[in-house]
C-alpha cells in the first residue's frame, strides 16, 4: 500500500458512518482504504497503527490533535512518514500545516506534497508530543471533556471551560524552571508552554516564534493577571500571543511547590510536582 488512512472510531463527535462518509472522497484521491473504525480499545487502535505502519509507505491519520498524538506514540515516526487529515475540533496541527479547504483539497495537497522532518518533545520520557504545557490547560481540558460528554462541543464549550478554570477551578503554583542548566524562578504559574509549533487549538498562536524543525524547545511562561491574560488571548487570535517570558533550549526541567497537570497535544496527561522535557530532533516525518 502506498497510503493507508487510520481513524479512531471513538474520538471527536462523529459516528463511525459519519467518519466513513467524510473520508470517502479523500480515500478515493489517495487510493487508500480506511482502517481503525473496527477497533474496540486504545490498545487495539495502537496495534492497528503499528500493523499498518509496516505495510504502507505513508500512514495518513484522520482525526484531531489527540488522535495524531496517539499515532505518534504508537509507531516509529522516524521510519514511517505520516499524513494528516483534520477531523477534530481545535486542530492545532491544521493551522500549523496551513491547510485550507475541505478534506478532498487537503488529500490532494498531501498526495502531491513532499516529506518534511520535524522535531518532537519528550515529556518525562513517557510520551512524545508536539504541544505540551503545565498549568491551567489541564484543567480546561478536563472541564471541556465533561462538556463534550454531555453533548456540548466546539469553541463555546472550550471558552466556558476556560472561564471556569480561570475563576474557580485552577490553583496556581510556584516553581523553579531550569533550561539548559540556567535556572529561573517562576511565581504564580498560569501556564508553562513547551512547544514545537506556534499553535494551540482554534488557531490560537500562543508561541509565535516556535518552529517545528529548528532543534529547539520553545517555551513561554505566563503568570499574568486577568488584564494581561485577556490581552494575550486576543493577540493570540491575531498577531500572536505577546504575554509571558519566552525561552528556548534543548532541555527543560520544572520543580513545583504543588502538583499540576500536564497537557499533551490537547489531552489531559498526568499530575506531578516535577516534569522534564527534552528535544527529539527530526523524530517525525510528515508528508504535506
């Protein structure tokens, strides 16, 4: 197989038949079959991805950032190139790759594109990511997922989860950040973002100078109050976020005075009072 499309049957707000229908034209363009819709668990889905990676030249992931992240952590992405067809809600990767048009348009661009080598982030040596953060985002995602389980999705639900997190649920922490052996004190952490590309979901450019292929972690530490935070959110949708301390490096460690939750690629991760991150150069091949 030159291309194989894989999609998760339980991610997002679409049924299996809706996903199959949405992907039909893209599958035709890529001359690819659609796989994964019959998997019954996360383990089955990962096994399906590993099997396909050994039998195709390009594994095309159809889903959101979370599904893409699951594939990145299931296969050897330094050997098997991947493609991306965005089906999710926030879709940071869609904005990063500057995709335009519908799935058929994106499939044609993918088919005619070339392979690029990108970096990834190692998070506590447990998970690889292209977006990571410690702070309020973990709380936002937890509340947003509760809303989605009740049938409320999209930007409005995400915005309401953000308001609830900021004003009620999230409790800030203090910490020590070490970037390539240089230490910084961080107080009242709202968000510590570790990025390989500029975007969070919904087109928010939170770390405008982040690049996928420069061998660096791009770090933004935000501890501002309501006024500056609101300004940062507004600029993130236009020029790019201008709020917070910006750092770069190859390794980062964080020690907190209370546990916080890690966010990885739009998913709630694990809770801890210490985290470590390091660059994984050219660990990902994407055809785009």
